[in-house]
C-alpha cells in the first residue's frame, strides 16, 4: 500500500475518491449488505478507519430505516502510542476529517456519527450487540487490531459480519497475526477471503458460504477456489479484471461531453456544379490543337 493523496475536488463518482477498495470487495460488501436486508437482519453499521471515505460511502448507501452508521478514525488527532503515531504520519498524513466529510457528503445528505479518536474507544461509544456489519481498517499494529477484533465481537449481533482489511498484505504482519489468531483461538469463522480482506462471522458461516459460492460461480471475472485449513472451509475469491459494480454518482457529477462526430466528407453530388464553358472557350479548345500541329509542321519543313 502506498499513500494515496487527497484531492481538492469534490468527487463525481466513487472511483474519484482516493483509497484502497478494489472492485471485488465493493461487490462483496454490496452482496453481504443486500443479503442481510433480504434476510430481515437489522442492526447498525460500523467502520474503524475511514481514510478518505471510499468504503464508508458505500456502507452508508445500505443503511436501512432506523439504523445508525458510525465511523471511527484518528483523523488529525494524537495516536495513543509512538508506534501508532509513526504509522499515521507515514501512511495517513494527508487525511483530515474535513476531507472525509466533504467526500461523504458528496454522495449522502447526512454524515454518519463520527468518532475522532483511537479505535480503542469504540466499545464505549457503540452499544454491545447493536451492529450487523463491522469493517475493521484502522491501525495495522497487532495490539490495536487484536483490540479492534475483540470490540467487533462484542458489538456485532450473533449473525453479524466482520471484515478485516489487509489481513495478508506483506507490510501488515500484525493484522495477519491478529486475524488468524482470532480464527484459531477466538471463535471467528471465515466466510471468504479476497485478495485484501477476510470476511468472517461468529455465527454459522455455512449458509452464507453456500449462497456466496452460488453467486460467485456465475461471475466469469472472479477466480474461485475452496480450501480447508484447521477445520475451516476457506472460500477464496480473486478478481479477473472485474469492473466496479454500479454505484450512484455524487451530487457533483458532471457527465463527460459527448464526442464530436468527425466532419462529413463532402460528396460529389453535394458539390456545386461547375459553370458550362463559354462558346469562345469551346472554340479555342477545338481549334487550338490543329493550329499548334500545323505550326510545328511548318517549323520542321523550314529546318529541312
């Protein structure tokens, strides 16, 4: 991951918002959230770590009546320890709450509840067993991710979904250790793995996996495999040139100008007719060649 830079423009489309939210994960978020709605699963939404708001914007689009969306991020605040402060300075120096809110309000009428603080405070701010979907994308340090996973466990409803970002990236080993520790020792059950995120639940993953596999097998732009490890079935999905799923444009969207059609070549029939030659020109055309021929013959006769 590199440090994506903020822009000073309002985004017109979700793709204009800086951040790391691949098309495959956009599709998976949408599928899980829409399935919860179809199943009548109620609960709030929570995101730990928002960066410029790309995934938060998608999450906010799936709020149901009576639900609440909460986001938590340090933004410009002080980190709780030196290691976290160094991480923030290196990867998120361009992040401000103002930029996040500007991007979010480009797509939504109202902001989510914003907690500008370390993710460690979220358990004090969000009620237990109140959320149906939690996205964990805050610090990459093991101690913080371990705490975020514990908070997600307490905050989720029994059938809720937790998504752990960067669980196997080369530069985030702390997330990997915390994620697989949760699977092996803390009761988290994987539903599926994308290139970037682990989707899991503390409920029963089997019904979700069966429906998910049925859906993914219909996508020619998704590579799919199923493996088993430590008693867990692991559904692995990877993009094969997948395009982002449709998403409503922002209030600032400006449609691209239509391409101008190339100028039509003037047809021969459309050209104006040439005026007919005059009588004098016709006579000159008829008489000139014979006169020239005679003059040449006379010149040759004189020379001989």
